[in-house]
């Protein structure tokens, strides 16, 4: 069985589990062992955590950049398409 087919089965199994289908039912329908299911779940959880970490780092950087810009007097005046006029008065 090709790697692509295994990935499809793994994704299908995990989606069923997220929908509330029991592990026993999933394993019986797909013809896999409980151990295989939990190995797949572990790989999936690890990949999600890695993606979450990257997203959190990007958000932190954006917040820092936005915080640095928020202290300037021209923050709103620098936004194209806005008519805030002179905000220093």
C-alpha cells in the first residue's frame, strides 16, 4: 500500500475520531489495530503542535512589531486611504 493511501486512511481515521466515533469502531472498519491508531494519532498530534508553535512565534513577532508602531504619532496618518488629518493637535 502506498504512502499516500496510508495518509488518507490515517486522516480519515482521525477525522472519524474527532467526530466522536469510538476507536474500536474505527479500527474494525479500517482493519487496523488499536496500536496503529494511536501511533497515527501521536504523529498527527506532534505535527499539530509543531504548526501551532510556528504560528505562535509569528503572532508574537507581529504583536511586537505592532506594539512598536503604536507609540508613534503618525500611526493612523500612515495608513493609506484614511483621512485622520493632523493627529498631533
